[in-house]
C-alpha cells in the first residue's frame, strides 16, 4: 500500500485494527483512490493466502 501512496498503521493494542490517517482536508477523488488501493491490496493478500476473491461494493 505504501508503494501506491497510502500510508497506514496497525493498532499497537494487540488487536487486528488497521488505522488510516487521512489529512484534515481530503477530496472525494483522494477518498476514492484510497478505497481502490485498499481493495486491490486486500484482494492481492487474499490471493496470496489462498482466500476466495470477493466483490467490493462500488457506488
């Protein structure tokens, strides 16, 4: 995700939470791009782990 310009972090409390840290001012296009990067990254991770691919809601 970082290579695609999305910086996030995992929660340090020991749970499986990933945190997004967007800027205070963000455009709709930047939000859409964030969702695209997340969806593609999670799909790729699922393929590597042998999970079934899922369809993402887009609207």
